[in-house]
């Protein structure tokens, strides 16, 4: 499951902007504090100077990630500066999505607890409130059996990654049956926001369904709400970052 | 969504009493700590010296509000001393309610999580226990589509504010479908108390409905309980304030 | 709702043992930390030297109770040393139960959240697991309308207190419809234990009912389990007390 | 319920490796912090130098366990170095399982809250997601009435222990109706991991069932996932241990 495959023939991109690396570290910590990830799950960002690379922590609990734990990867999952450290088996989630989606700049994979019941019952997440406008098209569903029969459920190679990206399509989120979910964003802040609010929306949707017939945001409401919310990302990021404190 | 519209021709009211400003800051912090608001939501108080003005924080997470973040507004949403800071798009919630309801001295808008499922299923909150006597008439419901078709769900102008205040009527609370809810009070303490206990009541009501037929407080019980509870506000405010600590 | 009625003609019992007063203070703090009480609710203990008196905090949030806040009462609710401080309107819960139940040495009244749905649907709590053996006879139910028509739901005089004690009978717990619940014990530790585990049992019972037909402890199992658990009170009290820290 | 039965004729095995004792202490603390145990429950490890012995804390809340609280037991429940301290009545759970299962090196008994509703409704836990691969065969169920009629629900002697081990069979987990559950592992880390994720799985399974028909991991997926997860134990143990801090 671990794979250290530094390849000296490949070229390292320029060093990523320090502020962006710190933001990625913060993202990992925020996702943990907000209950989206536990000891498992990970967040990445496309390399700002080189679109065919991305940054992702080494194989470790996201809540403990530090600046020195960030590793540079190629889209095929090859680590360029792992230096002997274990890397995530599921780095292929990130690489495949960056390859398929030029618009995506950040990816969050988690076992977000309230989302999992939706994945295992084939129930799509729909936007219950304006904060979930990004779920306008509903959450996609990836059933790994359709692609590879019986597996350990993990996206552990490029083929599975491509299949996942295919299921994701142009949507903001894909649920992975019997596993977890993955959200994408045009920035680290937006991907983290979406991961947090997908979890919130799942809780609300489960409760609302128990009360009665649910009026979801229609496509137009969701699109407008998403546009508005994207102007408020700084406000909530400031709160979340403040609660984490200093990044090392 | 942000709007800095200081207007030098308008007259600033006298400086608000420092203790009241501090109380408003505490209210924001308490609402966050009690889980009624997250990174979003806001609390205001009508200006004690000038009923056509109100105090509300600048556009920021309520959990981080400090004394210097409080801005003075006119009922039409015009900020008098924003000094370049962003203001809440939804300040119109507050202004419209103060205009429509001379009895209201404080307003809390939130995405109180347990309430949202009630709003999206058109299920009115009813008083499950004596702490929710203020829900005697049930929670009102505001469906924004009825007023403005497809929107981003936000009360972003005076027309929408007036429509929301109209839906609220003389009740203590209005649920905003696909968005959140707003409660009103005759004091900051009462508005915060109502926001906290509306959330509690929503949880209880959801659980009670799953167990069987629910006996709610009747109109008389609710009215009497509300009167009694209003004499206990100091006791719980003391606890909540103590847990926040010092206001800066 | 507040009532300071020190009566100089009545005799104060000897000062209560300091360790017991500290234990009562701890009980209040533990109940708050364990989520059984919030800003409301209270715990009392029968005076160790004088059975016709009991100790109860002044009217305040239980989470803030300190040694100096403990007041001595007669069973009819008369405070002997309130010294101008407000007392709980519902002190009559405690007095009436001590009068009706010579075996009871401690009483806890709360708005324990998971229990309230049972009270408002007339669903008796039953022992789901061995920790709730004390619920062998089920939780009693007090419907205040049967006694006093429409009220503010509070036990605010001796008549209501006696009615509540009558509903409690010889059981360990009585649910108060539209209000909360009250548990009794032969010691402070036992009453606190019962309050905590009634809340736990309520949660479990609600979840179990959603899964299928529930096998509860039968009367014999419950009685035996209760006897065994009573020998383990010290162990969990030690944990709870340790988490509170020093009593002032 | 307490039983101090040091027996001078029995031979103490060599002192257990200090690192393993510390790991067992950490296990207790982690289980408490993760909400699997409360004031009750316990974790043990088979003695590394002597398979017919095991290590288990004295009778106390697991969240307070320290190095000096660890006691050495024989499989029949005899404490060899209790030195007057009370021992757990239910040490027989551990001894009986070690006797019946040579592959098991660690045992965790708890009242894991989300699992209890499954036990009292006879609903087997099934693997909802890849983290619960160890539930491939489902959770076993132990009904104590079948063995001993009406009891206090506790495994308080060797006969009951043997019956429990019999119900457990070769599975990873056994639910104990009206009581709690017990999980086993080939290491302390694996047993703790399984206890934590059994609780998580139970929550997910309850929620999923409310949404619709659930697709669980099939036997092959579960086996593969379990194998993969066992390579990730260090990663999550590091996080959990880091959050506990220093072991005394």
C-alpha cells in the first residue's frame, strides 16, 4: 500500500509558493477539526507553477500534517521528493482528477461520515440550503464493482483513478460506495468549504427526509447561491484558520 | 455581496452605551459557542438612543466579533460608520424587522442546523417543552420563491427584507426555506435565548415525532411558560457569558 | 419565580458535613459536564443530620455552583439561610419527594434532552442495558394538566410537588411532560449516576426502536444489574470528579 | 463484584515489556477519548512472554489508567499481582477468549453506544465501508439468558466467559445483548482500531438503513479491505496516541 517511487529522471517543478503550501497544511488541519476527515483522508492542490504536478502530504493522519510533510507528485502518481517517506495509496484520486478536470485546483478525499450512508444506498446528495449550491447537479456515485469487480475499495492505481474521474464528470462531488467521497474546487478554500458543507448538507438531508417531503434548491437557486457563497469563502476560512492557529 | 455605503449626509446617532455593545459582542460569541451559528449568521440590537438605527457587526464570522467590529446602520441598511469594511449582505433582515416590529429590540439570523429540516419540509416548530413557550404560535415560514422567483436565497435588499418581516408577522421566529431562520426578542438576552432554545426544540421535536404522537404545550401553557422563562434569562446569560470570558 | 423567605423562627439544623456539601457542588458540575443539565436543572441532598431539611443551590446555573451557593431548606420549601439570594422556584420538587420517600437521600431535576421526547409521547423508559437496571419498573409520567389545568409547567408550590411525588411513587424516575424529568437516589452518587444513565438509556432506546423489536432487561435481570451497578458507583464518580477538578 | 485473589502458589511470568504495558495504558485512554468506553469497559493484551497470562488494568475507569494500574492475570481470572487492589468482575471475558482463540492477542470490552441498539434487536453489524472489513462475517450475538437464565448481565465467571467465547467463535466481534460488546485483535492496535470502527460502522449502518436499501461490502471486498487496513494501523495509532500525550 505504500509506494516510494522517486524517479530521478523526472524534473521537479519550481518550489511551490510557501503561502500555498501553508494553506494546504491548514486545509488538512481544518478538515480534521471540522470532522470531515478522521485519521484517514487527504487534501491536495495543483502545483501553481506547473499544472501537471500537485502537492499532497505523505501517508499520515491529516490532522498532524506539517509543512515538511508535503510531497510533490506527477499526475500519474509518481512522487518526486518523497525521500523515503510513505505516500498515500490513493494519490491516484488526485492525479486522475487533475488530469480530467483542468478547472480543478484542489481535491479533498474523505470518509465524511454523514455522506457515507448516501453512497451505500445510492441516494444522491441534493442542495438542502443555500450553502450547498455547489450540489446543484447532485453528487455523483462511483461503484467500484462496475470497474474492477471485488476490490479493497481503494483507488490504488491510475485505471481506478480514471474511472473515478469519469464518474465525477463535471460535478463538484463524487460519492464512492462503501468507502467515502471526494470533492473538488477551484481553490483550496473552495474545496475545503465544499467538503465541510457536503457533510452538513448530508446531515440536513437525512433529517429533512424523516420530517416530510423536502423542497430542495432548484437548479437556478443552487447556481445563484453557489455564486454568492463563493464570495464569502474568505470569511469562513478566516474563522477556521484562526481556530487552528500557527502552521508549522 | 459586500456593500460599503457610508453616507456623510446622514446623521450618526449618539454613541451606543458601551455595555450594550459588549453585550452584542458576547451575543455573537455565545451563539457560536452554542452551535446556533457557524461561520455564518449574525445578531443585532436596536440602537438604545435612536430606534431608527441598529448595531450589527461587519461582515465576518460571528465567533470572531470584537467591540471594534460593530457598525451602526439605518433601517434601510445604510452603514453610517463602516469605514471601508465589508458589511453583511443580509443586514436588510434586521432593518426590515426593526421597521415592522417596534417591540423588537434584538434580532438573530442563523443557519441553526436542527431548524433547517423544518423549513424545507414546511413543518412548523411547536413548543415541545416549557423552555420554548415563545413558539406558542409556531414558527412562521418564508418561501422566497413566492416573492422573487429564483434567487440566491438571501435577503439582499429592502423588498426581500419587508417580505420576510411580513412572513414573520407578530411571531417570535420565521424559518427561511432553503436557508435558515431568524428569531426576534425584546432584548439581546431574549433573542439569544430564543435562538438557542429554538435549536433545542427542533431537535426534541424531530426525536419526539419518531417516538409517537406528541403532546405539545397548548397556547395557554406556552404563554405562561414564556412569561416565567423571561424571568430566568439572567441566570442562563450569566453561564453563557462566563464561558466566553472577557470581551475585547 | 424567586422567593426569599428566610424565617427567623425556624431552627437551622447543624452545619452539614463539608465533604457532603462539596459532593453536592461536584454533583452539579458533573451533571452539567455530562450534558444532563444545561443552564437549568438542580441537584439536592437530604441533610445528613436532619431528615426534615435538604441542601440545594441558590437559583443559578448548576455548572457554576460553588460551596457558598448551597442553601438549607425545610421540606416545605422554606429557605433558612438564603440571605437575600434568589432560590429555585422548583425547590418544591425536592421537598415533596424527601417528604414522600424516606429512602431517598438525593434528587436531581433536569431537562435531560433525550428523555424529553419520551415524556411528550407518553413512552416509558425501559432498561435497554445493564447500566439502567434502576429503570426496572419503567419511568413514571407526570401530566401536570391532570392536577392543575394549564400552567407554566413548573412545580412551583407544595401541592404540585406532592402531585409529582405521587406520580413518582416508589420508582427511580419520573418524566414531567413538556418539561423534563426527576430522578432520585439513596446517595448523591447514585442520583447523579441515574440521571446520567437515564439520558444514555433514552438515546439507546430511541435508536433501538428504529432498528427493530427491542429485547429489554426483564424485571429480574434489571434488579440484579441494579444491585451490581450500585457497587461500581465509586469507580465512575472518581472519573467524573477527576474531570471537574477542585471544588471551590 | 470485586475479587482480590492473589495466589502465592502460582508463578508470575517474566515482567512484560515496558513498551507493551505503555501501549495498553494508551489503549485504555484512546478508547475513552474516542467515545468507545465511558467510565466502564476495559482493554487487555496477552502476555508477550507467556500466552497463558494476560495484562489488564485494576478495576477503574479506563480513562484514568496508568502504568502502575496494570495487573497480571492467569486465563482463569486469577490475579497474580493485584496486591489488594480491586479487579474487574468481567476479567473472565478476556481469559476465556485468550483460551479459546490462540490467534487473539488483545481484547476490548465496552458499552460502545451505537452498537448496543444492534445487540438488543438482534441486528448483526455488517461492513458498511472499507474501514469495517473486519466485520465480514458480521458481529456475533451472545444472549446470556440462553446460558444462565436471569442474571445481572455480566460475564462474572469462567462458565459465562466460555459461553461468550463460544458465541464469538472465529469472528472479530460479539455483541452482548443488554450489555455491550467485545472485539478481539491480533495486536493492541488492531483491537483498538476495531473497537473504534465498530462504533463508527454501527452509526453509519443505522443511518443508511433509514435512507434505503444498503449495499454492504461483500465477503471478498471485506476481506481485501481488512487486509489493506491492517497495513494502516500505525498511521491512525500515531494520531490517537499523539492526542493522548505522555503515558505515566
